[in-house]
C-alpha cells in the first residue's frame, strides 16, 4: 500500500509497565503486529505467545520522540482501551517511517468504508452466525405488548418507513393509538432533528412507559406546538382505560388512528411474548390514582435555558400541565455535556498515562480530580429517579437531553436494565443496544473518532525531550485549563455558567447561520466544531471528506453506559447473565472496527452503506463464545415470573449511587481493583519505605490482573503491582531504576491467562 513506508522493522522493542521485550514489527493495512523473539518455550505451562495485534483505530494518541542521550528513538501509543505502549527503534529513520505509516493508516479520509470491517472475513463458527438477525424491532415491540389486547394504547406507524420523516430515527416507531400520522407530521417541527416523542419501553406490571425525544424548539419567544402537547398528553394517558378521569378531556373520545399505518403484529410469532400477568381493574385504578407523570431533562437547568438562545430550550411547563391529571412535572438531572465528559476522560488518562515506563499505580489524586466517578454517580442517580417513577409511582416518563442521542440513550438503557430482567440477559442486552443506541441514532462514528485525526499525532524535537513526562495531551487542547477559584464557591458557579453559555452560544451561531430548507424549517449546514474561524470552510471540507472525525465531537458516551452497567453488576452480582468481560470486549470492539455494528451514526447511514450485506455484526463474535461471557453467579430464579408483582423489589433493581457505592471499573482502565479503589491517597512526601506491599513483590504479584499475551491475542490490561497507592512523583527520575527492577524480576513475560478461541484482535481489556 502507498500508505506504508516500511512494512517490517527488525530489532525493535516494546516497553510496557517497565517491562521490555525485543522482536519484529510488521505493518499491515489494518493492524500493527509485534512478533517477539523466540525466547519463550510455548510448550511450557503459562508461557506467553509471541504475537501482539493492535488495530489502528484503537490508537488514541501517537507521539514520536527522536533519539537523545537518555533514550533511543521511540513511539508512544496511548490507546483507546487505555493501554500505553512504547516502541523503541535502533535508528531515527525507522522510527520516523513507522510513525508516518501509522499516521497514514489511522487517519482515514473518505469514509468508514476503508475500515477493517469491510474487509474482515470470519473464520470458524463465526461464519455460521448472522448477528444482524438477532434484533427485530417488531418482535421487541410485541414482546412489550404493542399491538396486543394487553397494551391497547399504542400502535406501530410506518410514517418513517423510508427514513425521510426523521432521518436519525428508526424506521419502526411506536406512538399512541389516539394520535394520527397527520398530527405527527405537524409535531415533528417542534422537536430538534424531528426527533418526536416515541416509545422505547412499556413496563409489564402497569403499562407505564419510557418515551424519548429531543429538546423542544421553544426559543427566545417561547414557541409552543399544540400537536406536540397533544402527543405528550396521549403518551401519559396510554395506560389509562378510555374515559378515565386521569385522561385529558379532549382525548377521552379520541378515535384510534386508522390501522393502515400500523404494522400487523398479530401475524408475528406469539412465542416471542413472555408470560405476563394482567393487573386487575381495581389495581389499575390504584395505579392511575397514583400517577405523577414526569418530563425528564437530562441536562443542567442552566444549559437547558441557555439553549433558548439557539432557538431550542426546554418545555414551558405551563403548556404541558394539562397533559395529565394531576399535572405532570419536569426535573433536570444535571448531567454535563459531551465536552465535559471528554475532558473528564482525558484527566483519567493523564493519571494512567505513564504505564509504559512505570509499574506504579495510577495517580490517585488526578483520578479524584477527573470527576469521572461523579459523572457516573449522577447518571445512576438519574436512572434511579426514572426507575422509581415507573415501577413505584406507576407513572410515565418522557426523557430527553439536547438532541436525544447521548444522555438520553444512557438513561433510557440503564433504566430498562433495572426495570426488566430480560435486558439483564445476553440476548436482551444485545436487543437493548440495537434498539436504544443503534436504531435510535447514537452518533457512534462521531463520538468514537475511529476515523482518526492529524492532531492526535505529535512529533517531539530533541530539544523538547524533557516534555515527555509532562507533555500536554493533544486531545486536551480543546478543554479549558483549571483556573484558580473554580474549585468551589462563586468560582465553581462561574465555571459552570461559562461552560453552559459557551455551549449555548456555539449552538446559537450555527442556528443563525442556518440554511433554510424547502419546507421552511432550518437545518444546520454542517455539524461539529463551533469555532467561527473554521465554519466557513466546513462545507468544502465535508465535500472532500464526507465522513471524518471532528475532535470536539468525540466523547466517551457509550463507555459511560457500559460503566454504569458494570456498577449495577457489582451491586447485583447474581442478577446478570453476562459478565464483566462481556462489557470490556464490547467496548474494545467499538474501536477495533472489525465489525460493522458501530460504524455509523444512525439507521439511515447503515442502510445507505449496505452495512448488513457488506460487514459482519459484532454479535457474531459474542454468540460463538457465549460461554466465555456468561456470569457463573447468575441466578435466573431471582427474576422469575412469580416475582413480577413485587413492586418494591422483585424483578426491579435500584441503582446505588452515593459515596462509596460507585467504584472504578479497574479492568477497563487496565488496572486492578486494589490500584483504582484501594486505600485513600497518601500525602505528597510520604517516604516509599512507609508504603506497604511494595518491597519484595514477587513476579507473580507483579503480574497482578494478568497482563499477558493470550493465544494470538495479547493482553496488556491488568498487569500491575498490587498494593497501595504512591504519591505523585517525577516519573522521569525513576525510570531507569524501575526498569531495572522489572527486568530483573523476570522480563516482559508474565503468566498467561487461560487461552481463548479468539482468532483475531487484541485483548487489551
């Protein structure tokens, strides 16, 4: 290939966690492959295999360092699975050629069709699988009762069957039976991106729902839409019998929409319906009397209000109180936007970034300052409010954030995992991801950034060698520096206000520079960066590279959802069929680009690129290895049908989110639970001799969580020294000593984990 300047380099060495190993580096079209020298007998028990594969989209930051007096020429890779690897070369020329080749192969220009998924050919049992058929939206709606006598208040509409009504929504939508498609056609103009309120979940005990949408277009003038209000009212009345006192007067005599726009669910396989029990009439009346329907805005209140500057905003509750009786309420959950989450992730990476040259634990002080656990706690707190509203208050929840594809997907998915034990099974979780993430249009391509970007490749000069320890992460350049006084009091409030105002102002600039479409609506010409100096060239850039990475759009939204799921698994270890490794491997394959499931932003893009015909589904990988990802502690009897009426517990689980309830997902970050969740941070200046668990550590302890090469699949995660944390130190002053200690303790090889049947990919998680 023209992008590969050098395909093979002999006598390179890999450095990770202070351990070094020599071998040969191979560069292929889609992977970088390191083959260690044959200095290990593979027939010995626990011997580490000789190959390591790294897919190019896994690479987050790549930095080239020329040779100097203290170190040879080398490249540092800080990967998206949070492994850090250093590759050392004998000459600067080899280092530069490999760096240029990796950059050319990682920064994809021309769209996702150049990624590995469009070239990958499965082997073995994967050939027989077709993961694209696992999720069927009609069968999932039937499972929840839509189109049956049990749930008469909902119907299937084909208004979006050609994906022209709302291009970022699924083709199959469920809406209240009393709402016509004509009403939907008027209501869509009032919701951002035409993402109208649509059904995602019905609770089997009381027929209360979770519906999702985007923010309303209230604007500075306080715009309203009668059709949108009628749609919301119909949602809140959907669990009530006709003529109920809780149903608004103007909906009591509403005629159901003609069946011409509804799919025939009765013809589907009735076996897909799980056994359910119908609440008796008296119980249903009690549920109705208790209803306090809720509109949930996932954003901080100030962010929502400032979005009115951009012509959007939040619901004016005076216009919606009549939508149910008693009047519905609205709450803000205070979950920050994608830019704050990206900054938080980058601070976590700063805390673990030196794991190529040091075996020491992450900087616990920086971990605490990252705010990552606070964000996970806030997300779980919001989930808890939704779950209690549906399960205990027997009420409906209408959920949105800004455009309804980031925070909305997180909260909706986690709430369904808590409410419905089906989503705590492997098959159910697959359907949940397909439904609430893929079909409802989470922007996987934009948020994941696996098309790469030039700014993520950095070259250091010889004179800048001292910056290796304190180098600034290129992904952090968009984030504001921490200022004095922003940590508390008025400073913190000013920081929050500034962030919210900046977000709203950026949206406002795009809003007032919109292109008027033929139907009178305004649409933003180009999505992404809000920098006005770059906006003028965006149309030209989009024409040249229709699918490219915008760094300011990258954010760990899906990872946070998986982290929240992990927290629930920790809190309820016997209630999940899938295990923690299932989540880690799913996160890995988000970035491996080996499968087509997560390459696009919505259903329309997948259809246009024929992704189901041209690529394999990521679920193929998990289906043929199901036993590997099954939780040995799983107890399905705890969620049996006999528990369905235990509304105060039973089959519903409730997130715990207070101090100490939320833990670091250690193995996701390539660390042990003790390293990430161990004793409190020691004060700076504590002598190393006073730190227990360091001196005399054996090679077995050094192996920690099992960092090793597994089959043809290397594992760099979890290999660490067990013990308490250490104070913040200048790592550069101790590299040589640490490296010598580690090499003396047994070199690069560590005890291997049990081999798996994984044929391809890098298990770094």
